C-alpha cells in the first residue's frame, strides 16, 4: 500500500522508538548515510506515516525533528486507502466486459 522497502521500515520503526529524532540520530541508529535516511524520511512523510517539524537554531539556521504520526491516524489513512483501492478495482471489474467488447470491435474493424 505504501511501497515501503525494508530500509524504509527500519527508519520508520527507529523513529517510532522515540518521541522525536533528528536526521543524524536516525541515520546513526539505522547505520545508513544521511542522504539515504533523508530519502526514507521524505517517503515516510509523503505517505503520512511520519511528521516533520522545523526548529530554529540559536545561532541561525534550523533543523528538523521527525516523529511518527499517531497510530490511530495511520490506521484511518490505511482504511481510506484500502477503500480507494477497492473502489478502483470494482470499477475495473465493472468496465471489463464493455472494454473487452470495444477492443474486439476495434480489432475487427482494423
């Protein structure tokens, strides 16, 4: 449903172990370089499984803190996605015979 790879899951579970964590903390824990971990985190944020908050540094600049979205929200998002996928598959099945006949008709005319 989310097309997560094992490394994405490792990052997700590492974030879940903590209230919040920085990119460096997560990278160190999963033993991956910062860029690989950042890609995983971006994917998890995009999927709605992890949230990212920006924090300002006293001397200027900023950093990000990552935390897992509340499990009940993840569950609700997953249910909605399952409903969308189910509806899409039902529509595909409903259109099958008509699409099949149209395809055969176009082949006969060619």
